[in-house]
């Protein structure tokens, strides 16, 4: 019987300590809330100032990559021109079409 009483008292003490810790945590959160709001506002303003800078840097990076891609594609330019010439040669509208009149053998 004594163990049951001790267990109930220990459980009550743990519950009271947990409630006290939760209350203290809530009060500290409530006191620090205005500072957190101010920090959020400053972070938001910093983000608004950084967006145009990030866009400009991104544009410069894309331009640099496109410039580098030109040097990668430049050696392939003669092959691309030959392929386009062949496409033009075989797709000309004035070229007669060949039709087969052969019947399939049964």
C-alpha cells in the first residue's frame, strides 16, 4: 500500500513540475515574441533587398554559361551546317516524288 501512495505522490510531483516547466516556457515565449516579430521583419526586409541582387547575379551566371556554351558548340558548327544542307537538299519542293506501281506477289 505504501508503494502505491509513493507512486501516486511521485506522479503528482512529476505532473506539477511538468506543468511549471510548461508555464515558464510559455511566459518566456510570450516575453520574447516581440523580439521574434522584429527579427522576422528585418529578415523580410533583407530578403526584399537581396532579391534584385540575386536576380542580377543569376543573369550574369546565365550569360557566362551561354558564352561558354558557344565555345562548346563552335566545333560542331560545320557538322550542323552539313546536316542542314542535306535536309534542305532532300526536302526541296521542286524534286519529283518516286511512286512504285509494283503489285505485291501473292
